[in-house]
């Protein structure tokens, strides 16, 4: 159904219910296929060996901006060449390769678009929806993505509907306590506007504010 549908159709889309699926088992990610689920979160802890390596890694990769198309077979080699030859790079490359393999298997993809970047500010500071079928996000270091439950959002206040006001002032949501946030290490699938049948119900999310002198390390995977 087009997002430029008649007014009664728009009401039908905005009136839909959506829920989040969250759990400590990676199998929870498959719940994204449920029609009324628009975010699935694998609440995981990073490998004990990886966590202490991230601070020194970020200190030596302050301007990391890696973007590439990879397959499950090529990703480890490709990302290793980008990150360099050190223990942290090896551990990170291994973890990323596992996520790429899971993502491609889940969605029957031969390739995926990968972006790994360090951030010292909010990349997308206002709440928004993505015009993609589905996106994987995980924050290896730093503050993680914020999102809003479907029933907490007034979608008429997204984009231009905010009239230039901050999210907290536009009427997009009623209470800051409604804002949810991923944790470091969580792996989330965010269903977007281009998922068939999810028009008008893409997950509303934003980048978090990054404290001064702190950097995030963010990975995203998209349909290639």
C-alpha cells in the first residue's frame, strides 16, 4: 500500500498495533517476520575478550568510516584489511562476520551493505523512520540507539510535521519516559517503511547524544 494513500487508508496504517520482541537468545531476531513486530532485539553481552579491547582500538581509529558490500564468505577478510592487524581488529572482525552471516541467513541474502563508523556526535539526532526494508544496528562502544514504541508516537509530527521543533517539544511523544534505548552490544533489527505491509509503521528511532570526548562505534547492516 502506498504511503500516499487516501486519508482513510492513512488512518488505517497509523491505527495499526506494533510490538517489540526482546530476549537474550539470538533466535528472537526471527520474530521480525511477525507482521506486528517492528523491532527485534537480541539483548547480548559482548564477548569478554572484546570489551576491554575497544577503548584502545577507538583511540587508534578515531576517524573510522568503513562502508562496503560484503558476503558471509568475504566479510572477515574485507573488514580485517580495513581495521588492520591487531588483536582488537581480529576480535571485532570475527564478531562482525558472525553478524553478517546471521543477517544474510535470516533474510536469504547473498550480500549485505556494511557500515562501521566512529561517531562523536549524534548522526541522526531527530526521531525518524528509515526507508529501508530492515536494518541491523549494534553499538560496540558508547551510548546506543534510542527508539519509541509504536503506540507512543504521533507520526504527524515526524519530519516537516515537527515544524522545526525539537522532538521533546513537537508533540511527537507525550513523555520522555516513553523513550526506549538499546544497550551496548545489543543487536537490533529495525523494520523500516519499505518492508512490505509495514508502510506507516516503520520503527521510530534516533541517534543518541554523545557526551564530550566520548566516541561511539556503530555497525549497521542493510539489504544490498
